[in-house]
C-alpha cells in the first residue's frame, strides 16, 4: 500500500508538472497568437494604407499624364491630319478653284502651309500666288475678306474639318489664305 501511495503521489506530481508545463505552453501559445494577431492586424492596416496610397498615386499619375498630353497638344506643330485631309478633299474637290497663299517665314508655318497646299492641290485647286510677306507678323490661320466665291468654299471646308481660322481685316481680290505664326499657347 505504501508503494501504491508513494507511486500514486509520484504519478500525481508528474501529472501536475505536465499539466503546469502544458498550461505554460498554452499560455505562451496564446501570447504568441495574440502577438501574431496584432502583427497581422497591423499588416492589414498597413496594407489598407498602402492600397489607399497606391490608389492616390495612380490617380495623380493619371492627372499628370493628362496634363502632359494637354501640353503636347498645345506645343505641337499645326498639321493637317488624315481625317482633316479627307474632309477637306471631299469639300474642296466639289468646286475646284484657285487661291493665293501667304506664309510667315518660320518653319512651323511653312510646314503647315505645305500641308494646306498639298491638300488643296490634291483637290485640284491651283495656286495663283505664293508669298512670304516681309515686315508683317500674322498669328494663326487667316482668310482675308473678298468677293471671290472660292473663299466661301474654303471657309466651309475649314469649318467641316474643324480647322480654326479667322477672317482678316484686309480686303483681297482673290481668295487668300495667310498661314501666320502659331498662336500663343498661354
């Protein structure tokens, strides 16, 4: 009996130690889980913050790209694009006529004038006079006032092709297009 009591108390003591060790391990595991949950919550919060920052950055990048595109358009040389060429040909070729063209001496105006000349000649129009006026500065694309009916056809073609122009103050005998300097961008 003494042996049974003695071995029972050893077993009980061993069992108590195991229980205590298991409880300590459980407490440590719970503490580790709590710490892991805190880290996960912080990571989730950081992830949410990172996602919000990324979304804001993407929005800002899109805004900057739009501003860059707007600036490229503002500073781009004037040209007759493919769509405008097609529209101009359609309108101008119905009533071929002749006209005069005057161009400022800068390269941008010259290139734009070359586009206009090519389009008009493709539509079977003829150029009576090409001039580079000295001592005057014109800005933009100008059609001078005239009684020449060709001017109305040119105006109609420019409007339909969405080409900006203005009517000059001077009267001319012949339909005259003045390709002035590029309008200011600001």
